[in-house]
């Protein structure tokens, strides 16, 4: 692959930030991949998908049909944390 081919390579990636710390974790991962792209001559076209508690709060459903379609035939997207105590999921046990 030539340098021009690398510069023209755009990877399409869908993310599901989720709830809680998920958005921060996914944002950090995106920053790392964007930096790698700058260093190695590629770019990423990001698509964000709302799912889980965030989608329920915003749209009344856990995931919208349009978000499933947006993911298309792509591999499973990077996903942040989802759920939490307000969704009936207890916090993890504390080890002492």
C-alpha cells in the first residue's frame, strides 16, 4: 500500500457510548484511534449509536431501528457501560 493509499483510507466505525462512565471510556478510545490514524495515515468516520439506558431516556426504547440499521453489517462496535442501579442492575459487589 502506498503512502497516498494510506492517507485515503477511511475506516467506518460505529460506537455505543452507553451510560455511566461509558461515554468517557468510549471518548478516550476514540481519541487513541484518532491519534493512531494521524500517526499512520488513516482516518476514522465515526457513527454514534444510542442504546441502553440513554436511548430509553431519550427515545423510550433500548435501541432504535435506525441505529441498528446505521451499524449495518459492521463488526460489533466499541461499547461503553450500560445500565446501572436506576435500571434495576445492582452495583457490583464490594470486596473487602
